[in-house]
């Protein structure tokens, strides 16, 4: 094997290892996020979703059930009034504010710019689980489980 081929084989392995490490980290982050949600709910918090749906229209849904809690077309003032009326004790928390720790996987043997591109590729909704599975040598089910939210 020439030095170039050896380097290329090492880089190929490093890239696959990095993507596998990202997948494992995604799963760990999502598990931690779900645990935080359960703890917030056990503490009496309600996790909601929604917000602006059009220029002046909005909606608020229960994140867990998807039930529509309120909606309107009166802009932010009407949204704020509905939130104040429905959640007078401030127990609601928007799902966007329930964060998991950011992915922090140190790339080894690959440039940072390639690591950034791989994170973008793996995090893109347009990247099929089948493509990732073929690349890393995992089953499609394992990849889907590591990439899923909630």
C-alpha cells in the first residue's frame, strides 16, 4: 500500500468513526433532553409548542399530546393575552427552551471543516437514514434510533 493509499484508508476510517461518535452523542443528548422533560413535567410544568403560523396568526399546542390549546389571528398581543390567561402561574415552557447539551464530539484525524460538513450532513432532515447506515455500517433501524427526537 502506498503512503497515499494508507493515508486515505486512515482518513476513511476516521470519518466513519467520527460519524458513529456523532450518532452516539445525538442519542445521549436526546435521552438527556427527554429526562429533563420528564423532570419538568413531574415538577408541574407543561411543555408546549407553537407560535406564529402566519403574519398575524398563531397557535399553542401541548407538546406531548399535540392538542390545540389556543389559536388566533390577533398577532403577538393576542398570543400574549392567551398565554397569560391560560398559564397565569407561568408553568408552561416552550419545547424550544428545553435544550439538550450541544453535540461536542472532537474530530480525530480529520479537519475541523470536514467535521462541520459531516455534522451538517448528519443533522439534515434531507439525509436519509439509509445513506447514513450504508456509510457507517449500521442497520437503518439503529441509525434511525440514534437520530430520532423524542
